[in-house]
């Protein structure tokens, strides 16, 4: 992982901790597991990759139990070439801040 992306990832983790109140080490790896009740009652409204931060906020607000389980992410040549734009992090931050303001 490029250093710039690593720094942005760490900032995203910090930002998610601030906005959700949950202290996690990896907030955007994409792996989530829910029981049926949580899955059926969760109302996700934010677009694109912002849903990952919204899910954390919902978990905190509804006081759902959660557990962080370590995962290993293996980047392939394909995934590295495809990549995710650093602008995605900016968009997620904007979506979350706008959500806080509108509430």
C-alpha cells in the first residue's frame, strides 16, 4: 500500500471513531456480519462507500453489540491496479459531516 493511502486510511479510522463513537482499528475493510434482527432493522441511506461509516454510526446509536475480528487483506495485482481514489475518503467525510449537520 502506498504511504499516502496508508495515511488516508489511518485518518479515516480516526474520523470514523470520532463520528461514530466506536473505537475500531479498521473501519473500512468492507467485511460486516450481522444477525437477522440488525440486518432487517438497519436503514442505510448514505451513498457509495459512505455506508461503511453509516453502519458504524447506526451500531453506536442503537447500542448494538459488536466485536472486531482481525482479518488479513491480501492485495492482488488487479486490486492494486484498480485501487480506490483518495477522493473516496473525502467524499465519505463530507457525507458523514453533512449527515450530522442535517440531523
